[in-house]
C-alpha cells in the first residue's frame, strides 16, 4: 500500500502522489515542467510543486488572492424550498447540489442545468477541490456538522439561520472556521441591510443613537407584534405521530444524521421539521436570528451573551415544540431583551432607556431625535458583500463569531422554554451556572457515526 | 414473578385506565381513600401543564407518591403507533425537569430508581429509547450499570452511548470500553465514537485495530477517536494517509492530524507538535490546501501565545494572500508597541498587496504608535496601499486626523474620494462639519462634492448658506451635490430664497431638487399647519402653469390648508394645472384625501384624471387602518362605478394585497374579462402565492384551474414563474408528469412521415429518417426562457413516448395569422388558429368528417397571449376545454390517416408545425389506466410491455 506522510505532502489528491512517484522513478515530464514555470510564486520542493500543477484549483492573482477574472464556484447542500433560493444567489458558479431527497435533487438539477453534480452525500461535495463556497441549507441539526467539515476541507461557508442547534455546536463552528481561516456568513442580513421587519427603519440609525447614548443605559428592547415582530407560533410540532413508511425518494437515516432515531412521519421532515426540538426550535428557530441578531448589534453585544434567561409559557413536550408567552434575556450590564408573544397592538417602545424611548418608524419622545442621529458618527462600514469578502479574505459583517453569539440567544431561549425555570448563564464559559440539566442541553452528543 | 405482575399492570391499564388518562378526560379526585393507580392517573391526565408552576406541582405530587407511581407513569408509555401517549410523555419529562433542578437530590433519586426499573420491565425498544433519553437529562453515575446492557443492542446502543457520554464519569468510560470487545457493526461504530469523545486512552490499543476495517464509517470514526484522544501510539496512522484512501478521507486527513497534534501539545509534547505544525505550514501552500497551513499556524499561536510571533512574521512572507491574512488576524492581538514597530518596519519591505494587508491589521490593532507611518503610507504608497491606509488612519488618529483626510481629497480618483468620505462620516458632526465647511472652497470638484455630501448626511444646518452659495456653482458636480444637499441643510428662513430659485429654475432635474429642498425646509417648521403657508401664499399670487412648481412638493408637506388648495386646483381652468393637482392629490399622505379622489374618480371624463385618482384612492385604502372586509367593499364599489378598463385595472393592485378568500374570489370573477384578465390574474396569483391557508381551503381541481388560468394571464414574469412552479407541484401531486422540462427538448423527437408510411419502413430506414428529423427539429424548435418556441419552419414536434388514454394540459400562444394544432396518438388534430381569420375559434377536432369538427364556442384569448388546453382522451373519445371552457364534449376522434379504421390505440402527442411561429409551455400529461389494466394487475404488466414495444410501431411490423 502506498502511504503518504501528511506532514510532508498535501494529502488530498492521489493523482499527485502518483505523479510524485513518477518523478522519482522517471523524472519530471516536459509538460509538467512548463506548467511549473508559470507559477514561479511557488517556492516549494519539486514534488509538491509538481503535484500542485497537476490539479490547479485556480490561478492566483498577482496579490496572492484570487484574480478578479476568476469565477468563484459554489455548491448548495440541501435543496428543498430554501435551497432552491440559494441556487439563484449571484456571484459564484454552481458546481454541485446535494440532498437526501431524490425529488429535491432532481428538481434542483433541472433548475441548475447541465454539468452540475448531484449527490445525496455532502462529503462528496466537500472532497471536490474546485468548490470554493458551500451553502448549507439543510435543517439546523446538520448546520454545525457540515460547517465544520466544510471549514476543514478549506471551503468558505454561507449557512442558513439558525446557525446551530446547540450552543456547543456554535462554539465548535467558531473554532473550526477561525482556525482554518475560512469566511463564514449566516443567512440573515438585517443588521446591515433593509428595513428591520415591521420596525419601519433600518438598523443603522438605531445603532448610532444607542452607541452615542441618546437613550441612556441600560436599555430594554421589546420584540413583539406591537413593535413589528411576529413570532410565528404556527411552527409547532405534533405530540402524537404515527410511524409511516419512509418514501422511497428519501434517505431518512441520512436526513436524521446526528439526530436521535425516531420513526418516520412526514411531519418530522421537509418544512415542518421546525416543530421538533431534535432538528430546530419552532418559531424561535425560524425567526429568532432574523429578529435577535440586529438587537445584539444594537446593544453592542457581539462578543458576549446574556447572564439570565427566563420563559413564561405552557409546558413543552419533550419532542414537539410548543408555543410560549414571554421570554426575558438580561445582560450583565442590565440591558434586557423581551420576546413578547402576546401583545400584538399598542404603542410599545422598541427600545426603552432611562433618557427616552424609541418607537417604530424611528419615532422617539426625544425632541429633534432624527437630527441628532444624523449628527452622530457613522459606524465603520462592515464588509457586506460576501463574494468580495471571500476574494479579499475579509470577515463578513455577520460572521461565525457574532453569528454564534446571536444564535446563542435563540438557543438560550429554547432551553429556557423547555425547562421553564429561570437560568443563569456564564457568557465566557458559555455554560449555565448551577443547572446540570440545562448544560446537558448546551451540548448534546450526536448519533454515530457523526461527531463534531 | 415480576413478569406476571407487569403483565397484570398492562392488562389493567389497557382495559380501564389508559383510555381515560390519555384521552384527556379528567378523573374526579376521590380523596384519601383513592388508590395509588387512580391518583397517578388523575395527575397524569392533568398534563400538559399550563405553566411551569403547575408542572412542578403535578411533578411534585407524583414524586411524593413514590417510585411505584413514577413506574406507573412509565407504563403508560407506548411505542409510536395508533395509541396517543402524549400525556404520559409530558408527565414523565415534566417530572424529569422538576427533579433535575439544583438541590433536589432526594427527588432525583426517587425518579432515577423508577426509571431504572422501567428500563428493566418495559420491553419495547422505542419506549426504552425514550426512557434512556430522559436518563440522559437527569441520570448520574448510578445509571451507568442499567445503561450498559443496551450498548450491544443495535436499536438502543446509540441512545445508551449518548447517555453515558453525557454522564461522562470514569465508570461510564469503562462500561463503554468493556463492551467494545463484544460489539459488532453499528454498535461498534457507536462505541468507538463515544470513547473518542470521552478521550479514552485505555481504548487506544483496541481502536487502532479498526483503522484498517473494511467499513469506511468504522475507519473514519476510529481515526477521529484516535485523533481526539491524542495518544502518541496513534501517530503512525494519523500522520500518513494511504494513497488508496477515498478522496474525502484524504481531504479530511490533515484536520484529523492537526486535532491529534493539538491534543499532543495539550498534554505537554509541545516541541514535537511545533515541529509538525511548521512542517505543515511549509508544505501546504497550494491554494486548495492553504487552510491547513492556516490551521497549523493558529495552533502554534494558541500553544505558544506571544512566543508564536516569529511564525506569524514568517507566514506574512507567504505568496498566498490567504495565509498572510490568516497570520495578520493573529497579529492583531500579539505583542505590544515593540511588535508594532516591527510590523511598521516589515511593512516597508514587502510588496504593496502585503503592505495594504499589514496596514489594515495595524488599524484594527489599535496601537497609535503606528499612526505616523500609516499617515506617510497614505501619502506615498501605491493606490491599494493608500486605500487601506485611509480607514486605518481614521481609526488610530481620531478627530485629529480630519485635516490629513481632507488634504487627501486632493485627488481625482473616485475610489479614494469615496474612502475619505466614508472615513469623514465616521466622525461626529461637531468635529467634521467645521473642517468640511472650511475646505469647501478649494480642491477638485469631485472632492468638494464629497464634502457637500458629508454635510448633507450630517444635516449640517449651520452650513446652509455655504451650500446655497455652491448650488449656483459653475462646476456641475459641485452644483448638483449642493442642490441635492439643500433638502437636508436648509431651514424655514431659507424658504423665500428657495421658492424664488424654484420659480426661476428651468432644468427639470434642478426643479426636482429644489422642490425637495422646499419640502425639506418647510418640514422644519414645528407647527403642522404653518409648514405650507409660505408656499400657499406665494401660489395665490401666481397665475397659470407656474402654480405647478409649488403644487408638486405639497404632498410631502401636508396640512389641511394645503389639501384644500390642491383640491381647489383640481377644478382649475388650466388643463395642466388640473391634471397636476389630481396627480398631487393622488400622492397625498393621509386618508383625508380619499373622499376627494373618489369623487374625481366618479365624475372625471378623461382617463388622465380618473386614472391617477383611482391609483391614489386604492393606495390610501390599502395603507389605511380599515379592516380587510371594508377595504374589499371599497374596491368592489370602484369596480362597479366605472366601465373603462383603465379605471378598473388599478383596483386589482389593492385586491392583491388582501389576504382573504373573498378578495381572491372577487379577483377570480374577473379572470374571463378580456381587458381585466391580466390584472385580475395578478391579484388572484399574488393572493394564492402569499396565503397558504387560502390555497389549502380551495378544492384541488379548482385551485389547479385557477393557478393555471392566472399563470397564463399575468404579465409579470417572476409571478408567472412562481405560479408555474405552484402548478407544477399540484400537477405532480395529481399524477401528472411534465412532457416539457423547460430547458431542452428531452423527451421529444422530430416527425418522420406519418404512421402509415412509418409502418412500411425498415428499422434501418426509420433510424436514418429519425436522425434527419431530429436534426431538423433542433434547428427549428428552441427553448427560450422556459418556453418552447417554434420558428415557423420545419415539422411537427413529437413526444418520444406513446400514450393511450390520458389527460393533457398545455399552454399555447400564437401570432396573428398563426396556425397549429395538437395531434393525439399521432393523428391530427385539436385545432389551434387565429380566430380573426377563422372565427369559429380553436379547440375543434378539425379533421373529423362524420362527427363534429368545430368547437362548441369560441373561447380563444387574444392572439399574442397565452391559452390553455385541457384535453382528455379515453378510448376514441376526446373532450377539450379551452381556457376553462368546454369546446369539445366527448366526441369520437376519427382516423385521418386510415379513414376506415378507428383511431390508433396508442401514439405520440405532436405539436403541429404549420408555417407560423408558435409558443408552448406547461405541458403535462396524466396517463389514465384502461379498465382492463386496472382490473387485472398482472395484465397491466403485460400491457405495459406491449406498450413499450408499440412505442416504435414502425419497427414492430
């Protein structure tokens, strides 16, 4: 058996090793040498350089970055209804699609047109060197696992929200993405673009006002129908599901992946999976990151998390997500976020501070509020073009780090709703204080063979 | 003994109690005399609790009843199936959560004991899995023994191992390890995975045996486990990868190796690990591998902290921008000012691309000692360097560098100007406005325009006079930027001047900007009714069309006097003033204007008056707080008020925004009105797309027909595609299959002669003729934007497959004088033609000679728009609906090719080419099994074999 020393030779491509052995035995071929000279920036051993030239992924531009003329490439993993939307995101050429449902796959391939690889195993996507960006559009219980595997395969990542299903998964994604120097984004955008749901304004002026202390400190932010945010309580699971035969097009075992095995019922999978704790977390899972990420940004909490969380609501089923009435998150400095599932009308401030309130449409009880906001310094503009971020290796505005902290709010809320008791959280250790059961929900073992 | 008792319990529950408890009928409390069973069932039936308080009360009472009661709750669990055991699951999980809280050790023990007993007694695997998952939440070391017996059970080893992993004690690790020798298959994979997660050094020797296992999952898990354990014995298998390994395993190998190295360094082997990391950085330089070098560098710095700085400096020499960026991300937080000095020095000796990266890092690093060098680079570097230096200098220097940044505006380069503008916006108005005002007079025009934009963004009202002066500049960029800024900087005192400028302005672009400025300045007046006063006063003194200039900004200012004036001007003698006044009224921001718009709508004679009126009225109603029913009533009234289609069409944009079935029905009722069809379809389509509940309520066939009809009529391409997709989903659900995939001609072939002549050809002749026909097909039938397009030359397009009985759906479109048809089973035809030339319309069985050949009525949509056929053919009888209207009712289709024979039993569908361009889309077919096929499944297999033969009748004979 031929064995390659990983430390000495990049392990990826067998052709290259075969070539290495060729070189030892017969010397470099003329063609190979020619190609080698074109890449004089590679100051490497003859073996490794030769191996590279056999399978160039792309030619580097003069600055050692991707040349602007080179097209980025992408693959979409999970091509259900949302995945089909990702097929159309511009900026990179689609090379592969992946889904565990043959019908999804067929349909995506029809949309994608000829020359696109279709597979049901995401690992076949990750092993392809010519794929630059991986879109992860599976249900959330797969997000962390595929994100980490993609980072370790050298891919940049565009991941659907919620970023991860547990807090521990999120920590691991941050670690893998940063260690491998990957560019990562979560697919929500309200912190940097567009009207923030029903609030009637973008986030930027709010952020300016809050950072400058116009409303004072600490602040209380309320997310309810009355301030423009609908918690979508129709995303609930069924507490009684009868097993049904798995349809032939679905690889149910792979769909479950790291999740516990439970007998198949169509309500568990496609679209309605949101109603089950094993895969997501109801309306919180669906809308949580959209609504909470900008709030983390407004409160300048990108590097920390709340220290308390508590929920009011009916008891939760161990499998099916139910509804809730109210959630409260509190940070160490006294700032609070209220997720109000009940109040639907009335003039409720979106942000309430000791110096004043901010309502929908950027209205405030502070005189001359909008003028004041205009005079404040603008925040440094973050990178909001993912394709440019990938090309120039810049951190995206909503990345693994702040994305994980935003998703932690969702995951804290889920645990509080399930346990129904006030919880204290240590934002540094990212574990609950004095609550073993809650910590067992922070980190949940995966079903073999999957692991983080 | 136990077994017998368990059986008795089960019998009791099944016979009497389970039903009561689980159906949610509460059992009345019987007081102290009540049995344990009854009390337990009473409590269980109260689940799910309304809140955690009630949950805790119920759980506490159940726990007080002792382990026997908890066991009884467990016995109410059922494997997933027809019996609903949700209450038992709520109850048990409620007890678990209650007993798992901090400081409830006694209660937890009662619960654990009962769960252990239940695990013994209850045998259904799904029930056990549920119990194990509860133990995973609440169990401790005492649960190791009861769990270990499931580690070899393929149905339960996963939950058992996961629970043990969570418990995580040395005993748990030991239990897993002890089972490893006996385990096989899936359970072995599970055990190795879990031992890897628990970093069991004692398992290393055993796990090493699995690294060459034939099962790839086993090998992968074994390698992961060894890497995560980080024992040097695994170095040999982790540092090498067999060339024969799969592509994925080779991709993954370096990460596993690095995980191993990380663990190695954690346990003290730092020198060894460092050597490996440096070797990886040195060797992994290819673009697709650079992340490995990056990870190795990160690991070095994580291990050595500040002492890793030399490796970081070395990595910045890399030709890979990606590795440099990776190193510089680490450099942000390493070392103090002396390291900053080294970076500054380094910066001077690297190529410009690297300089730019280092500068950006120094900006983020925040050490101001770098500022003088960065300022110098901002002046002297190449463009890429200067662009990076601007934000870095801004960050480090604060307001003190505003003059440097403004000096930097001495350039014609738009990118650099944009970078400085962005940097300046990052300062508060108090700092940046005076400096910007001072610099307004000098510099290149684009730079001065950028400064004016900064003043506008900051709403620098103190600078209004300067901006006003510049708005008369001769330099176009300056003049334009200043005019655009007026709305943000001017106040009430500038109104006279602005109004005068507006009345004198001639350039339409400048007029618009000055109107914005007037509105912006007027809106600075605190009292709402005062805002428009000066405009209204001036307007009173104006004659004729001049008034228009001041009318236009009024909707943005508002107020009841302004409204009054506008309403008055809608009666103006000057036609243009009248028209502009109506248009202004139609933009009015509040509902007050609605009544006026409605009366204009009712009484106006010209479309240029009633059209904007209805647009404005519909908008105000849509944005109003009226409830959906009231809104719909108003729209209905509009539709009933005027006959003109221009007057009615805009109403549908309002209807489209409603989310009620009544609104949907109203839109649908106009789908057959030729001039409103498109607008109505758009409304119906949007309501359907946006409201799943309305979709769900509609009967399937009606839903399908409306979607189909709407998709054919909408003008908006995106909406049409979404409706087509919706249609496709419904049709697939109903058993239709697409004949046309929207991308290419897959499933179609060119026409060869006719069935009679084809039957006479030899297989070779036919194959040759088919190849020629297919080439000809590709020349003349094309797919353009998902539509099948025929260029007017060439022959019929035939399905590759033959069909017997079927229902066919298809959309078609022709041009003036167009002529086509749909052949059924290879025979002509369901007619398509231009009704302007053939007034009977399309859809008839044109070639019938004995039976009827004309459609029952003309149901064509205008030429150039989409039409929909639904064609059903059973035996020799054909029914055709054109645009939802029955045009051929169960008529025998005659055999055109062989008049003495009945129509062929099977044959292709063909789209007839008749020398005119044609368009088709949404072609779906549902095959209808024949009676004898249904009656005898065995026969149906035979038939389908016959059918596959008959697909090429030409070859068969």
